[in-house]
C-alpha cells in the first residue's frame, strides 16, 4: 500500500472489512465536476469511454447535463478537486512505484453534480435539491459536499436540504 492509504488505515479497512466496498450504494459528489475520462476512474478519452463508475447528472455552471470540470487549472486551481475526490472513492486498483492504491468504495456509483463557483450558494442548493428528490431512487446514502465559497450568513441557503438529507439518513461529508 502507498503512504497515504497506510497512514489513513485504508489497507486495514480493506483487509478487515472486505464487504465494506460500497456495493449497492451511491455517493453524490457536489463539487467542481469529475473528469469521467480519467483512466484511474475507468475512462478512456481516446476510445470515448466514460467511466462506468460515474453517473453524470447536471452541470450547474454550464447549464447542461455534462458536468465535466472544463475550467483550466490556471483559471481555477481547484477545478480538479471533484476528480480527486472521485479517485479517493472509486479509483480502480493500481500499483505505482511498487505501492498499491485503490478507491475506498470500489463498487459504488458516483453521481456527478458540478456547481458554479460564481454562484456557489445557489447552485449548491440546486444540486442538493436534486439529491433530496433522487436519493431513494438511486440509493444515494452519502453526499460529498465541497463548498468553495463561504458565506457570512449564520445559516447557508441550503440548510433545509442538508436537514432533509440528514433526516433521511443520508451521511454528508464536507471538508
């Protein structure tokens, strides 16, 4: 195992709980989009093969159903964040420099919802509205919520969506 997976205990989790692999569970990724062509996620741009681990839902930045992180890292250095989160969760097993790596939830599907960094509060609300409406249909049991632009409000505009998901037993992780 690689340094970080060992440090975090991922190697022990995989060894001691092999059934804990995400089978049958969906994870909504509310972030800056996932590069579904990435080879570590099972995609291949050369053959137009999108990752079978990623379900593209909506791009609230571009207003379409292709939530690809299309901004350059020079324009927005955090644009690759959603892809990194996806890798932690569902990267296919690989060895690099003699060390083993894999995503934690090998058999989960990730639901890709891209927010707009220029309208973060409202597009996060829209993405969470979709999760509230669809978590049962797609067995979404986890939301990974990355919120890049804070608010001075004591309560974010999407508080009712978070509460509804919490009440439904959906786990919400955020940085």
